[in-house]
C-alpha cells in the first residue's frame, strides 16, 4: 500500500520497502564491438532451457513475537506483519490468507518514557507457507561464509580487547591461537563450502565457477593460517594478517543468484504501514549443520525497525519506531 507520497521508492531511490516482483534476466558479455541493441528479448530456445530451474519447493516461515518496546506510536492500535514476497502481505497478498499478522493492541506506557506491547502470556506466532525456487544450497553456502567471517571478527575483537587492557603476552598469544584454530576448523573440508551437484538441474555454470573461486581462496587462507599459527612472533602483525584474511573471505561472501525475496517485518498503526525491517532469507534458513544454518535461525533476536523512505534518514526522525524481540525460523 505504498501511496503516491512514496513514488520515489518505486523509482529505485533509497532502500525499497515494498515487494514489487522478480525479473528473470540473461546476461552475456562478448569481446569486440558494441551490440546494435543494448537489450534484446530472450530467445524461445533459451527460455525452454531455463524451465528446469524454475521448479519450486514449499518453504514455511515462522516468526514468534515476544514483545515490542520503544514503540513510537502512542494513541493508535498497533500490529506487526510478516511477509516474504507477497506471501503474508495482507494488502497485496498471494493466494490464501495466512496468519501473518499479530492482533492489534494499544501500546502501554512504562511509566517513564517508552511505550511497549508485551502480549502477556499469549505470544503471537506468524506462519507463512510459500513456494520459491529451491536455491537452499546457495543460501547455505552463503551462511557458511558469513558465519566464518563473523567468527573471525568476533575472535579478533577479543584479542584486541586483551591487548587494549594490557593482558599478559601469554594470554594474548593463547587468544590468537584459539582464533586461528577456530578459523581453520571453519575452513576444514568437513565444514566449509561443498561443490555443487553437477547432476542437479538447478546447478548453473555460475555455481560451478563461484565454487572454484571460493574454494581456491579457502585453500589459500587455510595454508596461510596454518603458517601464521606455527610461526607468528609479533601479535600486532598477526592480527593485521587476520584482518587481511577476513577481507579476502568477505570478498566472496555474496550470492549473485539469490531469487529469495527478503523477509519484511512491518509495524502498522491504524491500519497504515509505519515502519519496517528487511531481513535476508538466508539468515533464517534452517540447516542441521551449525555453520550452514542462518545465524538468526531459532535465535532470540531484537529487530530494530526503521521508517521507510526519506523519513528514515531525516534528522527529525532519528528515534527508533520500535524494537521487536522475536524468534524466527
């Protein structure tokens, strides 16, 4: 329900706050002169080859709301909605209605400054059933890389804190060894990215090329991390090298073929959309392996909403519209 007031969002200005659809594109590069036409339609034969990649699989998204604090709305009924694409969107919904919205409630005053919604003992759970192309293997690979980068960054901060508070050289060295051991464990063949199944109809040439690039960097990082663990003599130099490791791994931590829309949590007041937050779907996707599971999956998470459009970056609206404590999977 983005009105004329927010037409600039539909033109691609600032972060989009409403799902508008997906486009299937064919991109190719050639050497030599520029093509006569910048954009052409896909040939029918190419469209036929794409059909196997469009097979869909059912996914179920669950979001439990525990409470909402710092609510900026005072006098209107407040509700929260969860959607992925148009699934769960009560204004532009796709298919059957779903329990994707909490019951409207009046925010309570905490007696000091904030307004909140607690839902008492009846915590609402929003459940959305949707169908998307099965790209779980791409999203799990992305989660593996993101979690490895997060582990490395967290451990680097721990070493920096020890150095800042003048811990003993032995304590700092021990923390550095633990950092490198954790990094090497995350990069082991058992835990890190696995090659795509070439027999799977969903596997593309780009999947194979991305695996080749990623695995090459992982093998290089693994060898350098082992050498650093065995031969490091200067703590600051070793930490700088770890920052370099992080930058190199982060450079391949993206997914160009992500056809999953972001999950969007909306706050509605008086049946109007007030604030939102987008959450990448891979951060919620479940996996039996801890490293490939989304880092927010089944975790108690505080989601800080923000205003959409220019209001979200206006100095007059620097307050947080709401902070929602949730668990998603």
